[in-house]
C-alpha cells in the first residue's frame, strides 16, 4: 500500500490534492485516477475539461504518471 496524490491542472489553473488516497498498487492508482476524472467531468459546469491533466504523485512528490482528461473522455467530435 502506498499514499498517492491526484493533482489536476490546465494552462490556467491547478487543483492540489492535499489529502491523497491509499492505493494497493499502480493499477489501483490508475483506476482511482480514472474515477476522479469521470467524477469531475460529470458535474454540471461550464468548464471545458479537455485540456486538463491529472498528475499522480507519491508521498515524496515524485510524479508516477499523468492522465490527460481526453484519455478518459475521448477526443471531441
């Protein structure tokens, strides 16, 4: 088990995850990251999420991987 953080950013904003989550392994972290993206984009808002990226970091601040929101949402038509 490891503690990871899920920070979101685009070219204008950054949302820092100060709580993080405990995950079993990297696959669990990827699943959690996808759920975060889906949760944020399901909310009714005027935000265009296509240029956002979710950065997943360990408890030492090292980036483990990134998830572009378009990876979860798909490319616009």
